[in-house]
């Protein structure tokens, strides 16, 4: 693999989030993800919990040859001078087909 065919993107809006649904579901099935890693669960968590709390959406997507191979849903909030990933408080990750592991993938926190 070369860097020319690998890329990262950060999705920060709901339209971008929605555009990931097909790839997210395919990756989730391939990784044999847990229910809380599903697109639907993360979308509901964003809509009902994180967004009303004023969190900011930041979904990190790793692509190789244009295909999503990792999706990491993160929400951030402001703490004094810094934007803090809410996910960092809970060790949250998304589905990654190469790891073979099941990782925690909550989209939001309290």
C-alpha cells in the first residue's frame, strides 16, 4: 500500500454521516460488530443524546483505494480552551475489518 491510495477524512455534518450508511453497514457486518457499533445505533445516539447536548460530530474515516476500511465515530465538546473528544473518556472505537476485534463504538456520552 502506498500513501497515494490511502486517505483519511473527517465527517463533521449530518449529511456526511448519512452518506456513510451503506459503507458503515458493510464494514460492520464484515467486522461482526456489536449492536452498539451499528450505523442505526450511532445515528440515534447522535440525534437523541449528543446533538441535544451541543456536542460536535467528528467521524474519522480511513479509506484505502477509495473503500472505507475504518470508521471511528467521535463527538467532541468544549472544555475551557480545548475541544475534548467525549469518546476518549470511554475508550470508544468503531468497526475496523482488519483487527478482527470487537471494539466499543458509542457515538455519544452523557
